[in-house]
């Protein structure tokens, strides 16, 4: 049976080759230098470790700009959350989508199949009653999914012990808030994730800094985020056994790849797949709805 790593990176689409507005062109990376052409998705050079790129339909047959609440719910369940809601939902899933995640999320399906699931992200403590109330009201798709699967939530102590990562895996954002944590390089963080793969069958990690850079229309910040991410991902690929592991990198919608606008885009969302039978699995990746079925198929290889 294969192990599966699902790396979710928020707000990275596949755009055009315009360096002044597309950090994916300007960044010194290989994985993210992907372009949408009339002949399909093209890469600047062969992707490292035999990765196969794909562009995923994030519009899902619904008018309007793709959004995170419905996009992430779709990725984690395989159900078209935008069609279920009749619109694209930003940021956090609605009550209806939370119910969908509670019953059909990948983490819960992994547990139902008798396999080990792991959500690697750690949560920081709330600093006020107001923040705690807000956190209870606005819940991310991943939080709902992990809670429904009855899997543990990681804390800052798990970061210190090398058992988990914050969504900014360098811990810079936490250190700026005054939390005394080690400063991780992307290589160190990639090594932590790769070691945790040994403890599980399905590992899920999510990263949001890319979407924030896109909304800020900050090209240089976007370049920095992509270069950090590539170093992080390459370290994971160096350390895991790709003959028995599938690693899938996916996004929920476009944003970072077009800094001319502050909003999301209608571009195809990024996907790259590495590892066991990745050629066969890549052929099934066309839409956000395909991610969960591909993960479940990979777990049975």
C-alpha cells in the first residue's frame, strides 16, 4: 500500500509567462514555472523527481471568481461544493459545507478504511476571548475535517518537539507574535514533514502565505514564498521513498500568478504529482473534484 502526502498551497494558479506580474516566472524555481498555453500546461524545464504538472478547473461550473471555502471543501471531499452552495464561498465553509466535510472529508475516509491519517499543521493559542469566539465561529475546512476524523490537533509544543509545523513552516510569523520557537529553514521543515510520513498512511499539510502575497500584490514577496516552498518540497522529495509514496501538491484557485489584480483569478489551479504510478494518477486530475478520489486510489496502490 502506498503512502500519500497532500500538500495544499493556497492561491496559486497557472498563468502566463509575464515576469513583471507573475512571480511564478520571476522566482528561481522549477516546480512553479508552469504556464498555460493553447496547447496545455507547459513547464520551463522537466520537473525534479519526475513530477507531472496539471491544471485543475477551479471554477467548477459556477459563475464568479473561485474562492477558498468552496475550493478547499471540494479538494478535501471530492464533492463540488460550489455547485452545492450555488456560489463560490470565500474563506470558511458554511454550515452545509461543514456537514459535508464532517461526513466525507479525506481524513475521515482514511480513518474509515482503517488507515492512519495525520494533519500536520499546528495551531497557536488564542490571545483573547474575542479571538477565541471568532475561531469557534469561523472554522477552516481542515479544522472541520480533522475534528470529524477525531484526529489530534497539534500545538506549539509539537512544533518544539519536531512533530508538527505551523502553516508558515519557518515559524517567522509566530516569532513576530512573541512565541519563543526555533526558526526553521525550509530544508529543516521539509525534513520534519518527511520524518512524520513514517508514522502515517496519509499526511496533510496546508500553506497560506502564497494567497496572502497575491492579495497584497507584492511580487517580491510572492517570489520569496515560492522559493521557500520549492526548497521545502525538494527536501521532502529527497527524503521520502517515491517508489512507495505519492506526493500531491495542489491549490484551490488562482491568485499569486497574476499580481495585476488583488482578487482571485479564473486560471486553472496548480497541481503537481510525484511518486508511485504518478503517470496514471495524473491522467485523472482535471478538476478540484478529482483530488480526493486520486488520493484514495493512491492509498490502495
